[in-house]
C-alpha cells in the first residue's frame, strides 16, 4: 500500500476560499439558500465553508443541515459492508429553497443519487447544486456532475482518495492511496 | 462496523448489550425519520414480510405494520382466526406455505411459548418474535428500555419496578432480561400468587408492598392483569387488587420524588392505574407507543441487512 499527497493544508485553504467565493457569486446573501453536508464525511467540509463564509465574508445567515443517506442507498444488502446510519439534522424546510449539497469526494455518484431522493422528504427545493472538494473523473456510474469542484483527480479504481480534516484527523490533507500491495 | 449477533429476534435472552445499543442507535435515526414531513425510506423495497398473528393484538400489529411500511417493505398479514389453522394445518406447514410465496421475514405472535424458536429451526426466514405465550415479547422490552433511556438519559443504574401479573407476562420477562443486561436494578411487585416462584434467580428483587416499591424506584412499569390467561382465581377480587396494587394520583403525589409511569397497554383504566395517572405528565405511555415504531423499524432494518441478496 502506498500513498501520495494530493493536496496539502495550504492548498486546501486556498481551494476552500475559492469555493466560498464561487458560492457567494451564485447565491449572493444566501437568503434563499441552504447548505446541506452529506453524512458522514461531507459535514466537515460544509462546516468549514460555513465558517469561512461567516468569518471572512460576513455572510451571517447561513442555514446548514446534515443529511444522512444510509436508508436511501442502493447497495443495502448488496455490499459486504454493513451500512451504519448517521444523524440527519435539517431544522428547516427546503421547499422552494436553493439547496447546495456538500461532500468531500465525488466518485460513482451513487451517494448523490441517494441524497437527491433523501432530500425530497424535507420538501421540494427550487434547485439543487453540488459542491465537492475532490472530483474523481472518469469513475461515474451515473450522470451526475458537480457545480463547484475543488480539484479534479484522475484515479484508477484500485486507488482511494482520503480527505483528512484538522478537526477530525488532526491535519488538513488529501491523499491518494494505492490499495494494491507493493511488488 | 457493527451488526447484530443474531439472525432472528426470538427473545432478549439471545441478545447481548452491544446488540441493544446498536438497536437503540439505529432507532434514534428512525425516530428522526418518522418525524419528517415524509416518513418513509426506501431501504427494504425488495423485502417481503409476513405478519403472522395467531393471537389477538392491536398496537403491536399496527406498530409492526407501520414500521414495515415506513421501510418500504411489502407486507402480508395473516390472522389465525380467518385462516386454515382452524382446519388443522400445523405451524410449519402454514409458514412454509407462506414462505413459498417468497417471503423474507416473519413477524409472529403465538400463544405457545417457544413458537418463534421452533420456527427458526425449521424454516428459512428471519423470525421476529412479537410475543410467544407467557415467554418473551422482545420488541416491547426494547421500546420500554428505549423510552426510559429517552426520559432519564440512561438505563444503567436506574431502579425499575415491574408491577402486576408477572407470572403470565411475557413483557415482564423480556423487560427483566433487557434491564439487567443494561445494568438497571429491577424489582417485581404484585400479589404473591402472580409472582413466579424462582423469579429471584433472575437477579431481581421481590416486593409485595406497592408503596415501598414505588418509594424505591425511578420507573414503575405497570402491567395489565391478564384476565384471559388467569385459569384459576389468583386474587379475591379486582377491587382488592386495585386497592393493593393499583396506582392512583394520591399515592403518586404522596411520594417524595417524581417517578416515571409506564404501561405496555392495553390499559385497564381504574384497575392497575387510574385515568389521571395514565394521562399525567409523569406517564410516558404514549411515548412508548411512538418509540415502538422506531424500535421495530430498527430491528427489522438490522435483521434485513443480514439477509444476503441472492
């Protein structure tokens, strides 16, 4: 198993500020916009962006929610892994709102497909956009593309992208991990 | 990643503490789901569940059916009173006939203790025991503990008294197993004739004075006198039972602390508890019913995740 660094802390900082600015460009004062972090890994990015928008760009009225997609996934009883549920916390109605889904890595697109179904339980949004830190190109199983992307990565299937966050793993880093054994 | 240690829910006796925690944590998420504007998730859309009720039930049957439907499972219902069981068909034949219609899971209530265990050895489906005679009623015990956890923060270390007909009660036995497993202190209270002889061997205390029991406890779980199971007279009269083992508002108010009142239903108002107690703010009877759906969703979801696809 080998790993190489895709993004370091400084690069992640620059990308987060760019993504925040792109959000402001499209959503202005966020009065009709809600941010939804996809559980479990999307919530760190969502919280970080919310903090940058609030502290550095004076956007104070951001509504942030967490959406768990476990019960909406299409691999229940199909994968070896047991699907464990996380907390959904959406304290607002998304009816007629502009929703931005936030996740760390976009890979097959199946999680986002599940999130698109799951969010319907909370109303009918005006539109839904997708923001991801890492977009793994050429690996999509579904016709889903991000509206905002941090970095595009070409990775083969045996490789895994791992995003570490300061508040969780103690560092801001993105690694590309090759799961094949070294010869 | 955790999963249940069992493939069937036949009784609390077969679970470990981790199983109970996993069920509770999963139920937390389902409780959030059933409070959404749209209360349904598609997880079990390829699972078919048969509800076999060989004995009468209102809330358990409705609660299971609702839980299954909220998980998008296909549901078929069966009541013994309207079926070929009356014509002499055996339990295994009845269930195998139903299973040959491609059913993945069976929720069964049966008047005979051990019916679920028996079935799990002879048929190829996940079995959920919804009450077997005077043996176990695991989902009721889980929702009772879950309701205590929700109200008091934790089950461990709490004093719980189960009052009433312990002898004929599957709710009592399952509750004792579940509460002990989670580290609660348990006492039973009732007329001596309705307390099983060796009940202390389960590690529970016995108290025949209701006031003393209530003064000791944090939670009182009031059981119904199961008149339909009383083959002989176990106490002189209902009036005397109520006087000695019924909880009324005056008794509750005379205690120096506020205890939590639970009841698995159906309530005989004026017998084991009076109406003003059942409807008081100390009572969590309706929370128990709401939590019942979340707990059953969690149990069904976790068992279904162990049924392998193809």
